C-alpha cells in the first residue's frame, strides 16, 4: 500500500483550557477526496487549519508525504487552502488574482501566463481573465479562489466549506464540478462541510466528528449503511430508533428484545460498533414498507398512521407502532397505483430483520 499523504496521530488542540481536538488519529490517502463532516463547533476548521499550519497543535504528530510538519510553517507546507468566504482581491482582475501566488514565487512570466490560463480554464472561467473581481457572482468568485489555489499545484487542497455561501442550485452544480475537477487533477482534496448530503455525494471517505473527536471514518455507503453508533446514525440521514435489550449472545447470533418488534435473533455483525453497551435498534425510514393490498414482507406489524407528508414523488409517514408512544418515520415512493394512506388509518408495516442495526 502506498503511504498515506496525511497522517495524524494522537493529535490534540487546546485553546487555553478548552480542548478543541482530542486524540485525532487519521490517515488520508493520496489522491483521495476526503471530507470532515460534523455539526457546527465540532472542530472541523481547527483540524483543517492544523493541517495547513495555521494552528500549532498541542500534542501528537502530523506528517504530510511522510515528513513531520513540526516546525514547518504554513507557506512551506505542500498544502493550499480555500476558505468559506472567498478571499480574493477585489481590486485585481481574475487573472491577476490567479497569478498572485506564482508571482510571489518569482516564476518566469511566460510560465505564469500559461499556468494561469490553464487554471482559469480548469474552473470553467475561460474568457473571464480580464474581468474585474468585484463584479463577479458568488459562484464565479469561488471558482477564482479555487483556480488561485490549484495554480500552485499543491499536493493537498484544503477546502473549508467552500460552497456554503452559494444558493442550493449553484451549490449542487459546483459540488459536481468540484468532484470532476478533483478527479481530473488528481490532487488530494480535504473538504470541510457540515452538510451530510454534500459529504455523501462528493467523498471517497468521510470522517464524522463530534465534540473534537472523530466518531467514524468510512466510505459514504458504509457510513450510511453501517454507522457504528447512534450519534453517527442520526447525523447521517434519518434513522428510527427502538429501545432494545440484549438478552444473550450465542456464537455469531444475538438475542434481542426490541420495543414493539419483540424477541429477535440478529446476526452479531448487525451490531456495527460492537455488541458492548448496545441498547437501541436503528432502522432507516426507507427500509420499512407500508404494504399495499396483497403485498407481503418478511415480517409485518400493524401501526397507526398519525401524520402524512406528501411530496409528490415521495410520501413521508409518521406512524405509531403498538406498545409504544414513539413515532417512527417511513418513506415511500409514490409508484404507479400506490394508494396514499390518510391520518388515522391503520397501516401494515413490512420490515426485515436484516435491515436492523444494533447500536449504542
Ligand atoms: N482561536 C480560538 N480561540 C478559542 N476557541 C476557539 C478558537 N477557534 C475555535 N475555537 C473553538 O473551538 C471549537 C471548534 O471550532 P471550529 O471552528 O474548529 O469548529 P467547526 O467545526 O469548524 O464549526 P463550524 O461548522 O461552525 O465552522 C469551537 O468551540 C470554537 O469556539
Ligand atoms: Mg468551521
């Protein structure tokens, strides 16, 4: 296996007495699109700034390309950072903005011009080189900021919520462009975001952070399908939880007593974060089915429909299972001929044992 481009080990960061990062251990692979995902204040920016060299770490080690970054200042690290508030120079043209870092490096004029033109083209701003930066839209400015970082050919590009200031439509377009750009240039991208959809759709792997700690590192599919605890499960998409009591473990099987569903035998690997301390069963809303007509499922249970949210293509149901007050959510695609149930109706809810996760 090739050496990871970024290696963090036992990394702590304190601001005075406040611990912003705690025991961060993380390897980021060369050429990877890696995201740091977590709620506001969990330490994403702090971690990114530590990698960039804008923050001095309090303990642990940080290696980039196998070299310790201790005593290596930000401007000598093989990284470059793109900020949330596109910090471009308003009094300079697009080309001048992009050329800025190269001029500071005193490269020959012809090479600067060639690389600037390449970078401007890369971010889809052909023909904008002479435009004044102050007249650009938010999306265009963010492209300039990207070009300005890419033109320096860093080994790692660090992006702190680069798209959060853009409206939804433009953000989605830029997400797909950024992903394609990353594939084309092959530079390792580390993206900070608090938007789980953004992280899921763009990343090769994601680190989920809470309170200065990394809770899980996994591919988008693994993170969604096999979150290792309730907090991650709840942050990535939506998850229904039912109280559960582990009655015993026998080989690779677990006997659990689950609220409303009764006594079940699950596979031990359904306890994705280990069996220790498990006290809840999680199931995604799309893993439950409201059975139509003569439709059958592996298991079924009756429930009362208490709220219905109709979205055209989908219907979100909130139902109450027997023996509990807790509402659970079921999402159904409105396929041809499917009846939409109303509030107060009784639904037959189909489910399968294999779609349950045992969590703590
Ligand atoms: N210079 C600083 N001095 C003191 N505390 C700080 C400093 N910078 C960050 N913090 C604190 O460290 C914690 C993590 O901050 P950070 O900016 O890394 O969060 P974040 O995950 O990027 O959040 P957001 O999504 O809101 O940008 C916060 O509680 C913040 O108040
Ligand atoms: Mg931040």
